[in-house]
């Protein structure tokens, strides 16, 4: 009977010790995720200069031209095989804007 008591006493002692270790690990993981989340939130709150430029552009034509200039600048990120098609599409869009928006829509 004493052997059973000692066995259970030791087993529960080991479980308590392991649970304490796991709790410490879980707390560290939680704090790491919390810190990462906070840094991502702070990054997301920063003002986007492209959006500010778009917001400050005057008229529909100005806003469309701003969007196109951003797209043209970012075209370098498009994979090489798609770049020509993408740049041609942007040229067509710019020509369409210039043809269809007169001075009063600037």
C-alpha cells in the first residue's frame, strides 16, 4: 500500500512540475505573440505615403493619374514574363484617361 502511495505522490509531483514548466513556456509564447501583434498593429497604423498622395490629388483625373504613377513605379515588382503585358495595359489606361478627361475634370 505504501508503494502505491509513493507512486501516486511521485506521479502527481511530476505532473505538477511539468505543468509549471509548460505554463512558463505558454506564458513566454503568449508574450511573444502579443509583442508581435502590437508591432504589426503599430506598423498598420502608420500613414501610407501613396495613400496620402492619392488623397491630396485634385479631381478624378488627378487621382487616376496618381494611381497609375504608383502602378508604373510598382511595375518593377511584376515578374519579367508579365511585365510587358502589364506596362502595355498601364500605357493604354493612361492614354484613355488623357483622351477622356478634359481640363474641367482635373
